[in-house]
C-alpha cells in the first residue's frame, strides 16, 4: 500500500523530532513525513501538495489556538486534522473538535500505538464525512428538482391538461349542439394544448436525466449532415410558416463530440428559432471553424455554429438568465415553452468544454452561438462518407471478385459485383454505383467494349472507372487514359487498392481535387527497400504508393503529381530513358537509390535527378 502523507506542524524541534521517530518506528504501512514550523508554511504546503493527515500543534507563533483548525478546513475540508498539543484544557480540546479536528492528543500522553491508530481512524472518518456531505448535496439537488417539478405539475402541466378535459366534456355533452367550425376550433386548441403538455413532459424527462452525471459518447461526424438531419422533423412547421432556411457551412466540418447530445442542442436552438420566427421570416444557419486560445492543443480548433432568426429577439437583460431553469425571455413566452430547453443546452455545451450564448441577430431577431472544441484536423471528408460509396466490381473470375470484395469491405465501402460487361451495364443503370473496378479480358462483353458504351452515354460517362488488369502495356495505358480514371495491376495490395479507390471518388467531397496528405511513389522490385522507405515516410505523415515498373510510376506521376518519386537503379536509368525524362518534365523531385558507389552512373547523364547511396536512413529521407 502507499505510505500516508503526514504533515507535522510544530515549532518545537524536540516535539516534532519525537513524533517523527514514533511514526518512523511504528509497525504500520509507512508514513511520508513533512514538517512545517509555522502555520503560514502549513497553509502554503497544503495548497500545493497532497496531504493525508495534519498533526497540528496549537501553540504556533502565527496563529491563535484553534483558529488553525478552522483555516485548514476552509482551504481543504477533506484533510483530517489531529491536534497534538501541550495544552490539556478540556474547553480548548472541545473547541478544536467543534471546528473540525478528528482527534486531540496531549503531547505528554502520546505513544506509538495510540497515535498510529488515531491517524488511521481520522483518515477513515474524514473519508466517510466527505461521502456523507456529497450525498447530502445530491439529496439537496434532488429536493430542489422535486420542488421545481411540483411547481410545473401544479401550474404549467395542469393548465393544458385541464383545458383538454374541459374541451372533451363540451364535445361529449349531447345536449349542447356544436357547429362544425366550432368543433374544428375546439380540436385545434386541444392539439395545441396536448403538444404543449408533451413538450413540457419531454423537457422534464430530459432534465431529470441530466440531473445526474451526463455521460458523453464521443464519435467523429460531419456537422452539416447533423444539421440537415435535425431540420427534418421541423419540415412541416417550416413549410406551414413559409420560413426561409439559409445554410452556410464550411464544407465539410468534421468534429469529435457526442452526436446525440449535440443534435439535442441544435434541435432545441432551431426549434426555438422556428417557434419565434414569424410567417415568411428567415433563419440562417452558419457553421465555421475558428482557432481558440485553449491550453489543450486538441481543443484549439473549435466549431462555431450560429443560428440567426428574424423573430422578436431576446432582450439584452435576459440573454444570460434564459439559460437558467424555467426562465423565459418574456413573460408571454411561458404560453409556448417550458424554460427548460436552454438550461439543458448550456449543461451539454459545458461538459463538452464548450459554450452557448445569445447576441442580436443581423436579421433583427436572436443570434444563438454554440462553440464546441475538438474539430478534427487534417481529416479527409471521404472517410465519413465511405458507407455511402458503392463500388461495382466487374470481373469474370469469381475468386478475384471475392478477394476484391473482402478488401473493399475492410476499407469501409459498399460492394456489388458483375461477371461481364453486359451484366455490369444493367447493374449500373439500375443501381448507379459511385465507382467501377473493371477487368478488361471478359467474355460476352469485355472491358474495352464496355468503356466505349459508357463513354458514348452522357448518363454514364461521368462515373469514375479504375481498370483492374494484369496485362497492361504502355500502349494500352495511353488508350485507356481517354476513358479510365486510373488503373491497378493484379494482384493489388490493400494499401494500393485503398489509395486508388479513395482518390477516384474523393473529388466529390473536396474543393480542390488534390490528395489531402503529401504523396510519395517508390518504384522498385525490392520489397525490403519499399518497406523501409514506407516506414520512414510514415513518421512525416506522407502516403506512399509502391510500384514495380516504370510504366506504373509514369502513370502515377501523370495522374497524381506526387510530391517525390523514389526509384532503385533497376529502374534502368542508363541509356535513353523516356520515362525518366517525362517525370523530370513534370518537375517532380526524383531520387535514384544506388546499391553501392560502383553502381552510381555519371551525374551528367541524369540532370535534375538526386542520387543517393544505400543505406537509406530516416534523417536522409527527411532531408530529401
């Protein structure tokens, strides 16, 4: 067990040495002892250091008798205090105990056994005291909530229910003839009252749930998607009031938060905006990212969500009070709300380390602003749309389709299959995939024929196609570049397939079409060299594509404009090298890796190319 941290506060050297000796020689779990000779030193120590128990003398020069007990309790009421004093006055002892001391010893009567037991009991009693205090505070909170609940049930909930009962009594009164217009009015008012009662009940249930500790379940999600989903239930009311909804999102903002709780906040704020915005009014929803001055790095990037409406607004003097329980901006608002929603929103934002506040809207109404930290940095939005991306795998070999399906499902994509071009075209027209993985050599209709059909059809030509083949020559690559988005050689690694598929569909979710991370290509038949360079590049957050031929390297260089290309010398740099010249024309940094000094050719034959010699090290890769 851990030793107990004991603070001895005594200005008499003989006394504190004696107590230290007693505790040091005691047959106990052990004590970590610190001595302060003045009471001011005691206060400074307990403010900055953990202490399990204080052994306090009452005859200190800078405090008066039992006042020391009171001051320690004020600073940290969880620390147990055992008084060890030369004063045997019974009234002083009782006063010390009333002010919070756990025990009182006369110095002349101390022995090891009694002192050790007293310290252990004092620590245990104080722990139980703290638990009782916490339970008492929790009971007080529950009693307050019970009083609030009784107040609402006796007034706010009773009123709409009473109205419904009286209305139904009128309808059921056979002696009373009611016209159809009057009946419609009664039913309409019943629905309004029932809706108000339901809203109040929902708010009370949510408040009861939030009275305990709110537990957050964090996940990554796109903020724009959340807002669009929250708006759906309000569609009827928006249409009925003919409110214009304007959205302005920095697309896409990805945040790490509790999705359900944040939806609750956004729903409450939007519900209020729709409720108070008049017919033909306007609501503008803006989501953007700003950099805050937070001490924690992960919290510096914050989401700022603004909901601006053209309603009556919130009076300046009420903008803070409306976040308190059962408080409304105006007395007249009590007829259409409970005053609970914003207090719950405040609590949810607070436990996210965020905030919510109200300003005046540029549209003349209220502007509710929500700030939530943990916007995800450098995250490709495609990662959050993969479940919506469907890939059609077209290949006549079942084992290839099965393997590719397993790989794509592992990467998070939806997959369906076709065994030839004709079946594939039927599937495309029926299911409209986001991407095709297409083999060229198939029966019935091969890949070339299928590409020509797609290219001639304006409804199909926009679908990206990755050619998936083991027999590609340079001539075929040039021909296919007119129709295909990319190509992959069979068999493809999971990393290569994932990158190619990712890049082919990512343009739908990006503004600039570039890959999000830096990209390097290594052309080599040496697996050990590819693995080593890949490992080093991972330290610098660089994606790596591994290829085994100059054909693939040239194609990737044209397609993706990588940030750097590595090649071992079996790439054939000697003699006329068309591939190398093309890469240099693209102004891509090009690095040849030589196995030894003897294999390095004349640099004059390789203008603009870096030549490096094995072994390749992490500092060298960083420098390149």
